[in-house]
C-alpha cells in the first residue's frame, strides 16, 4: 500500500512546527500521532520517524507539557505510550495566547522605561503591547469557543 501521503503529511507537520519556532521532530511526532490515530511507544515512534529514541523522548515530553499529547499504557506492557491529548487543537491555540500575553508583558515593561517626553514613540510601543494583549484575549476566547464546538460535534476534534 502506498503511504507516501502519510509521510508527506508527517514531514509537513515538522516543517510547520519548525516555522513556528518549535522543534521539527515535535511536529513530526504530532503529525504521526494525528494521522495514525493510535498510541505509539517511544521505540516505535523513533523507528517510524527514523530518529533516536532519546530525541523521540525529549520531543514527546515537550508535547506532553503542552497537553497536545498524553502518556498512556497498555495492560501487560511496561512501556509508556503516547497518543493525542484531549483537544490538542485548543492546546495549540492556548500556546499562542500564552506567547502573545508574555510578549505584551515584556513590551509593557520596556514601555515603562520610556520617558513621557518620548511621546509618539511611547504611544507606538504601548499600541504594540495592546496588540499583543488583544491578540492573547482573542486566541484565549477562540480556544474556549473551539472547545465548545468540539464538545457539541461528532468528534470534530480528537
């Protein structure tokens, strides 16, 4: 059976992850778990993605921390398995919101250093902080709305 489309999707998720500033392997792991729809042990994941088990472990922990994947087990098997977490798309949106909120706080800290005599420059820096803050609010609201939609649908989100 030709599965080149699966491999292409997994690689695409890696590239998207890397473009967003996250590790490429983390994106590939997420893509694998999403497209295959089943739990994977670290050794299976490493073999399937042609990466080291250590790299699979490091990147799985990163995704675990964000809630995009979760750890699970199988009866009679001592290995840890990983699968998509609850509502992984909402976790992605929440990550963006958190990043925007952090940026807003950093810009506000710097804006406080500007003297009032900096007038227009200080206002533009404040506008940037407001942009980040408003974007964080938007994404947080969207994540909440997305969760409600997923809860009311027939599995639109894992």
